[in-house]
C-alpha cells in the first residue's frame, strides 16, 4: 500500500516548475540523480506553441512524466538505471528505441524538424543529433529520487494519475491528444 502523503509530496515536487532545471545542463546535482526515481518533462514557450498547434489544443507545460530504476514486475529483476543514466543517455542522447519519451518527441516533431528515419523506429544520425539539440534547447526536467525500487512502478502510476501528463500513453485515459499521439507514434514503425 502506497503512503498517500508520499504520493502527494512527489506530485507536488514534480508539478512545480520551480524545481525544474534545463535539459542542456542536467544534472545540477549528480549525487541526487545517481538514484532511482521519478521525473517530469517541461517545455518552454516556443515548444508549447509548437505542441499546442500540432495537437490543436492548449497544452500544459508539464508534458510527460516517468520513472527509472523500478524492479521488473515480470522477472523481478532489479534494474540499476538511475535518473542521470536514464535522462542523459536514453532520453537526451539515445535513439527512438532507447526511450518511450524520445520516441514520443520524435513522432511529434517528425515534420516540424524534418527528421528522417534510417529504418523503422530509428532516426538517422543527423536527425538524432537535431532532436537531441532541440530537447536540450527547449526542455526542462524535474527529478524526484525514490529509492524503493520494488514500489517505484506502483508509485509512478499513482503519480501519473494525478499529474495526467498529455504525452503519457500507457495506463492513461484516452483523450483527443493521446489518440493523435498514438497515430503519430504508430507511423514511426512503418516509414
């Protein structure tokens, strides 16, 4: 059973833009990010305009949230990923296959940034670099270390239910934005 006070505290922390730091200089506190935990992604004004136009709806600045380092539910294998490794290596420098968030941003920005795929679900080298540069220029991230790896996935779901970030799909209620996002993501596997 999750402690409601901890859920509320994490939601409060992750939903406060004052806690965010630029993706370009992440991480400000390496020790705090060398732990498992939760994170939320935020957009600047230019990216907010781009997303709102693309989806034909007003978007909040907090667009996505997730966790890293949770024990696998199926295999019960303990994962060693940390906030820093996940955000730096998978989200900011990976490729489409290394990060659900990166795949989502790729799907959304495919036309606006003229990104090219080298094969299904894989950006070519120059497009991958362009996407990374865009993310560093327009995104901010909030991290919230949470050391209970066995409870982390459940905590993520409880936090997502309250935050309701528009670009999260799995386990979230259907909305017009999520329907369009699903279609945009689907095409990455078929180009």
